[in-house]
C-alpha cells in the first residue's frame, strides 16, 4: 500500500491507492506534533505492514507567508547584512517607482555582521576574534532572537569560520542553522 500525506497548518490530507481504489482522508493537523496526524492518517487508511508513505508539508511555506515563525537573527559577513533585503531583479513591479517595499524576511534589528572574510577559493583572509564572537553572541541575545541563521560569504568553499560562529551561537540555546550544512553553494 502507498499512502501520500500532505501536512498543512489546518488539515492533513491523506490519499492512498489500494486494490485499484482511491481512498482519501482529511483530518485535523496536530501542530504541536505533526507526526500524530501523519500516523493517524496511516491508521485510518488501514496501513499496517508493507506501507510506503510519501510525506510533504506546506507548514514551512505557510509559516513564511504568514510571518508566524520564530524571530530569526540573520548572521552574515560584515557589510552584507542587507543582502537579505536587497533581493534580486525578479520583482513583480520592477519599474514602478511607487511600489512599496516588501516586508523583509528579517527585520533590520535582527541582522548581524561578523568581521570575517573567506575568498572565493576558500582561503581564510580574516577570522573573527574570540572577543568579536562574544560581542556577536551578546547582541543576538539582546535582540530577543528565538533562532539564528548563518550565511557567511564563501562558506561553501571553506566552512571553518562559519563553524566557529555556529558554535558560539549555540551557547544561546536557540536553534542555529548554518548555510554550509543546509545548502553549500555559491550566492548569498
């Protein structure tokens, strides 16, 4: 039996094809523990042994669109803090002088720069000092951030500095995501 499940913010949709018949179950999602709704969907569709489950979710997308997630600190190479707001040329109203700026993913007061530099070839040109890292940790703590995202320039070529920043921020006891672990490729 194959079951496909889509976990959304309100409903979890479950579909299976068994004995050439399509069966559908729509149940309430369980945001505190999404696995409960997934397992309930499998149970309701009669899944037991030899079940193949395909799972997708719109929870992350909805969180971004609705701006209901955690307050996230954005940590990047000093001087590049605003790259997250500048964006690219792919805008619906590119030439409209009167278009309002979009709501940014990270507010200005939650953007932090680390004095560091890695070349495009991965050579470490400037590492942050222990004191600079301590200052960063203090600033992120004071900001009230509930999570941190680190994206240092060229960390895909050499993640050593980003690993140091990540280790320092982990002292805060908040979730920390580092670009070299999530998607180690060029671009901000």
